[in-house]
C-alpha cells in the first residue's frame, strides 16, 4: 500500500511551485480511515517564507477533518530518500505518533521506511504546554 501513497506524493510534487529553488517536493499522508491528503512545496519571493510539501499536506489534512495519521510519504524530483526538514518533522509529530511509518522515496518509489520517532526522537510534545 505504500506505493499508492508514493504516487499521491509524486502527483502532488508535479504541482509544486518552486521557481526559485527549482526543487519540487511532494508529500502525502494516509489516515486510519484510508483518506489520503497530499501537498507540494510552494515558494514565494520572500524566501524562505513559503510552505514545505508536508506543511501543505497537513493543511489539507486539517481542513479535511484530520484523523489518525498512519503513514507518510515524501518524494523530491532531484533527491533520493528525501526526509522532512526539521520544522516539518515537528509539524508532522504534532499529528502523527512515534510509530507512524514514514516512507522515503526516490523517483521510482519507496526506498526506505522509518518511523516518525526515529526521525524526531526528542521532539516537543504539546502536553507540556498545558
């Protein structure tokens, strides 16, 4: 099932707006009920004030009703095995669990599977802010 999530991330990447970096990225999230939310990076001239692909996907996820995130895929046109940036790791950790699967992809599909906990072992948890 990871391949369909990769395909959703790849389709999102095709819609990226990256005129400055020329580095399109796509991301897709799957929830426990099977919904897929995807996003692409969106750059603006006031660099680096754009959105990462993961952030865009999370926006669609929130607007679509949210739910438990079970899997995440990230792909980039010019970089195999791309990982979310540090900020996106924290953003994803806000809505995913440490055991949520994260699929790192190249141009043909998933090349490595890790967990969110492995990607962000010491992330901030919202419960400390209450």
